[in-house]
C-alpha cells in the first residue's frame, strides 16, 4: 500500500510547516490547508487518508470540519492537533470518533508516534486492535481487560479502573479511554471528564521517571528557575514534556509541601532539597547511566580545559 496522504489543517502556517518538515523527513505524503474552509475545498477535489486538524480556527473551526468529514468522507481518519482546547471541545471530538490527539506545541517524536498509529488505522486496523498488536504487549491488554472485568459491576468503579489503567499502560490515551468507556458502559465523555479533572491522570505518555520541580514561592526565591533551565537544556524538553527516549518527564508543580528544603525537586517518590543546577543534574544522572556517562566526560573535558587554561 502506498504511503497514506495526510492533510494538515491549521490557521498558522508555521504549524503546518513544522509538521510537514517532521513527517516528510519520514517519507509521508503531506499537504497543508490554511484553515477549515481551504481543507474542505481540498478534500472535495482530492482524496486523503488522514486529516490532522487544529480545533480553534476562524470561519470553519475544527469541530465543524470533523463533522463535515464524518458525514461526507467517513473513511478519512482524523487526528486533532491543538493547543489549549476546552475540555468540552475535546470531549466532542472524542465522541465524533477522532483517532487521537496531538498536543501543541508538539515534539517530533510525539507527532511521529501518533502518525504511525493513525496510519495503522487507515490500513484497516482499529486503534484498539492495533494497540494490542504494536504498542501494548498482549499481556498489558489482557491485564487491562481483566481490571475492567473485575470492576465493571462495582459502584464508583471508574476512578480505580483509570488508576489501574494508568499503572498498566503508563498514561491514558483516547484509545484506552474508549476501551474503558465500552467495558464499563460509561459514556466516553464522562470518562474523559474524569481524566481531565484529576491532575494525577495524564493523556500524554510519561517517561520511566517523572521529575517534578517545585515552582512555588519559597522554591522560586531560592533559585529553582536556574535548576529548571539546566534540566530543560540538558534533557532538551520543556515542562510537561517527555524526553525522546521516554526516560524522563518533566512536570512543574505549585508547592511540594517541603518549603523548608527549597528549592525542591522530586523524582518518582524521592524528594531532593537544596537543589542547585549541578546537584539536580547529578541526581538525575543517577537514574540514567547514559546521562551519567555524558556528564562524566563533560566534567573531564572541563577539568582538562581548566588545567590547560
Ligand atoms: S514552595 Fe517549593 S516546596 Fe513549597
């Protein structure tokens, strides 16, 4: 089968261009449309397998476009790619049957991950089955099914099932939410509301280790900003992102309740106080041997440069 044709719809040219750059480098057949109106014109003239669309656009917005596609060209798979949509809009998009969601700004790895899944969808593999086939090992899917089965008749079962699902899968993408909705016979919109309401649920994949940096006042005053910049620069991620190799996720929180130790960083369940940029990176390196190695050779280089200087 030829590579699927993908149409990227956004009212910002820069978003179209960066998505094009990432996806073309992997050999995908990409075109762009500046807004919903242009997208409809293009879809009427040419066939596409996938449409990646922003939601908030002037004139014809994303939801209107999705409704039109679902009615006129139901075989096209849809992915939303958007910044800060309202939960209601996301809920509506999920109910309309989108394949997945890419948060904006996106990293190349997230965009490529979602694209791969969406492409599988176009090849006739339904997301649930495809997850089992590729992303979720069969044992993981079987475990998810078992949890849903065990809880399905218990009152108030949604939150415990979501917690277990997040433990099993690592995060709660739309495909998992739909599976839980179906298994527990709860509307997908309700499942999604609960996932969005509680901060301990995440729709984005997290790394093996979750780094939380405190952005509260006490930590700010004691210099957490420098620590955060160093982590961002070294791991090449922003707050809310996960590294390309899925080793680390970085999260900013209001107060970790350990102000006396400010500035504070927590990795998984371990709390570290009195952080400096160097100390923080030393600790983070202990969670990743490759990072530790890179830090050691960097230090050796610095030492040598100092001696030579
Ligand atoms: S402000 Fe950072 S722990 Fe309280």
